[in-house]
């Protein structure tokens, strides 16, 4: 996955500083917020500009920072031989790393109507043909995804994903910031955390799940399917 080009390759140099060990970032690459391909207000009326701005500048930034910090602390704990702390920090890496990746996918999964958001992919595309073969229609695939989204108790995500082993399209639901890994390539990632909709949709999250398909970037999903 191209997102992983940003992933951290820790190259930590331990520097002995009298009694204290300190770690310097010699070649370490930190992850950072991706560029957005649209303006915060471009997804209105389906997702408000205020939500997008907070979601990107605050929430996604928190995962970026959390991941960078956890990776650094993890390296320190490992170096110090602190197994308990190493395990704890792996949970942080999983959570913040998942949050970082999922939101990168999410932003690219959305597009304003003026840029093709909501437009189904060409019927001749391999992606479209596979959706019709397996689900009968995009409406059915969307409906199944919305059912999975509505069933999330607490915070989580739903993904339309491609199983690389057999080429099948699957709908997968995860909790917290868990992402899809292994044989699954995410095609569409939808954020079902309250911060993704509450300012606009309040308690009626199913209206957010219905509305978001108006700005789904199916061209991006099709590109991921072909990759
Ligand atoms: Mn979110």
C-alpha cells in the first residue's frame, strides 16, 4: 500500500549522555497529515465543513502524533528491555497507527460532487462488474455496508475490501481504529466514530451513513480494486 511509504523506519542512535541515555532521531521518518484533495466545505451539505476541519486538523492529527510518539517510546522500551512497557506501547501503535491509516484512506474515499463524488464507476470497470456479479447492484452493496455501520456498538469503521486471494469484494466491520490487514485491500473506508457526524447529524447516525454515499469517491475505490 502506497501509504506505507510514509511508515516509520526507525533508525535510532543511542547516545550516552553521562548517566542518561537519550535517543536522537538520526534518519527517522515520522508520519504526517496527508494533503487533502478538496476544501473542508466541499462536501456540504452531506458532511459539514466544520466536521471536516475538526476531523482533519484535530482528530487525524492526534493519531499522527500518537503514532509517532508510541513508535519512539516503543523503541526506547525495547532498548531498555522493558517487556511490559513494550507490550503496552504495541497497543498504542495499533490504535494510533490504525487511526492514521484509516483516516488517510477515508479522505481519499471522499470527493465533492464537482469532482465526481457519488458517481458510480464505469459499468465496464472490473470493479463494477465484480460488484454486480456478487451483490447484484451498488445499492445492495451500500445497503449491506450501512447495515454493518449501523450495527457498530461504540466506535468503529466499515470497509469495502478486496480479498486478494480470490478477488472477492467483502464488507468488513472493525472496532475502534482497527484496520483491515492481511489479504484484505481496503477499497472504501467509512468512519463510524461520533466525531465523524455528531455536530451535524446528532444522534441520527443512520442519516450520516445514508448521506455519505453522495460524496463517495468510487473512482478511487475502482483504482484500489485494480491495483
Ligand atoms: Mn475519525
